[in-house]
């Protein structure tokens, strides 16, 4: 079950990874850098408004996984979902109305527009607000499917929606007009269809003996889950502040065009979390189960194996992309101006995001124990550190300053966070984690990085440079895999390895 779920999540994230590289340069080309900056602002709005989730999605995921262990909890799961989705309906209506009414203020007093008309920006923001109100509940339903360990269905729906939205966007921009308003209209339509589809998928999964699932609003649900949900809401708020403060700062202090370039850099830098999150989310229900059964030995083994796997798929390849960010962005977008403007910021953001990716599995370990205090404490310290630093560095160093502040913040907060997390939940395991999931993958990658950097300086052809970057990444990942003890043992036990031995 775990292997199937991890595979499904990796396939889903792989499509997300591919779609980013496929659609973003086309959006940039069709809309232009300034309008693409507004696309980036839409993503920022979506991230900020995710606080309205109030921890519901994470709580639904956890509770669905917990209740799945009970044969008599079918109706309790339905009541839980009905209670949460009705609450979500009220919240999303408030969001849509607030953004509709506040759009003119955002246009006039926050964004720094150049050639785009104010009326078009205002209308686009209003449409984006309604689109967000449809997209947010989708996360709730996907969280429920994940909690039921139906990652295959969840990822199929996400992939289908992503493809439908992405190709549909290109089609409407080509058929009608390549404007930000057209883009916003299609986001609204695609998100509405997706929301209704995933809702049907989750309710269908809750049927018993083919009978239509019916749930009821229960106030008791909030009484049973408010502690965990409120903690997750606090984590969501801190996460939003940490992940969106850079984009909000750039959108306020720099032009929409610069925001477009920073969005490009941030999209490239999202790769580590795109790779790490599906692995961790697939393991989370198993973590929760092992904690509930009090099986520490199995938990420790699964934890280290997962951490090493995450390190292998994130650290080597992302270090390669960070080192060659200018070439990657140019090869990706075909725009020398975009590469020049976004490369340094992308490299710095990637460094910070790699560190973030390494904390994803430990973060889910803490959640499996029902403990969010440490996550809240580290989040609050991070917000206090990064906010003034972000404003100062963006003011004096532009996009590079935003990326630098993110890297510094992660360098300062990650080591103590990991130390205290291991001391609290897995005593005596911090040294092993540091050695096998951080030091070895980084050190194993360095020779390949140095060789690739030297070779790249001698090559001029665009596609030859791309090939060299790809080869460097593959070699780095291979070296890291061979240096990770658990992964090396797994490779040694594969059928292919046994055939070679014979």
C-alpha cells in the first residue's frame, strides 16, 4: 500500500514538475513579463488565502487516517466531512466577496503597474478571487482522499485537472486574446469544475455497500478536533507568512515586471518541495499508525529510509540546478532577459528550498505524534527573523535580496529545529539523520558538481550545455544514492542486482 501510494504521489508531483516546465515559459511568452507578474500575484493571493483553511485539510487527512482503523467509524467520517465542508462554504464566500470589493484598492495602492490598464488589473483580481474560492475547498477533499490512503485516485484527479487547466489556458489565450483577464476567466472555470469533481470523488469513496454516503453537521466534530485544527491553523498562518512574505514584499516594492521574474525564479525553486512533499504525505498515514501502535523500531527504520530517499531525490539535482541556474532558465524560457534577471534569485531560493525539503519528513513525524508546538515555535522565530531582513534586502538588492533572506533564514532555523525535533520524538537519532540524510548526499554530490562546472565552461552549444547539466544531475543523484546506507541496501536487494550477481 505504501509503495503504491508513494508511486502515485511521485507520479502526481512528476506531472506537476513537468507541467511547470511546459506551461510557464508559454505563459510568459504569450502574456509578457508584466502580465505574468500578475499571474504570480494570483499565486500569492492563493497562498495567503490558504490561511482560511484553518487547519481543516490537515485535520481531515489525519482524522480520516485515524478513523480508517475502526470498522464502525464510517458515519463518523461522513459527519466529519459534512461539518468541515459546510464551514468551508461560508469561509470561501467571504473570501470571494472580500477580494471582489478590495480589488480596486489592491490595484491602486499595492501593485506597481506599468503598461497594464488599471481596469483590467482590477477585473482580473476579482475573477481570481472567485477562482480562489473554488480552489481552496479542493484541498480539503484531496486531504480527505489522502487520509483514506487513496493517493492513486487523488493524484489522478490532480493530474487531470492540471492538464485540463494548463492546456485550456493556452487554448483560450490563443483562440480569444492573450490577456490577463482571459487567463483569470479560465482559472475560474477550471477551478470550479475541479472542485465539484474532487468533492464527488471523496463522497463516492465514503459509500458503504454501494449506498450513497450522507453526512450531517455535528458541532461535536469541532470539540473533538479543535486542538489539532487550531494548531494546524497556527502553522498555516506562519507558513503563509514565511512563504509569501517575499512575494508580497516584491509586489509592493518592485514593479509587476520584476514580480514576474521573481515568480519565475520561485517556480524553479519550488522543485525540492515538489519532489519531497508527495513522499512525506504518502508516509504520513503510516507514521500515524505506527505511533498509535507504539512501534518505535519500525517507526525509526521507516523514518530514516524515507529521509534518505528524500535527500537523494532533492539535494543533488537541485544543487546542480542552483549552480547552473542562468543556463537552466535560459534553456527553459528561451529568454536571455529572464535568465539575467532571475538567475541569482533562483539559485538563492533553491538553496533555502532544499533545506526546507529536508525538514518535510520530520515535520510530518511531529504531526503524527499530534504535536505542533515545536513547529509553531520555530515558525514564529522564523517570521521575526525574516520579515525585517526581507524588507531591507529587497530595498537594497532587489530580487537577489529576497532570495538571500530566504536562504539565511533557513540556514539559521533548520539546525536547531532538527536537533530539538529529534531529541523530543526520536532521541539519539539526530546524529544518524545528519550523517545519512544531509552530510553524505551533499558531500557525494560535490565532485560531480565541480567536474560539471569545469566542463560547462568549455562548451558553447545550447543543447550540449543542457545535456551536460542533465548528466551532472544524474551522476550526482547516483553518487548520493550509493552513499545512503538504507538506499544502498535496497538497491543491493533488487531483482536487477541479484541477476548481476549471478
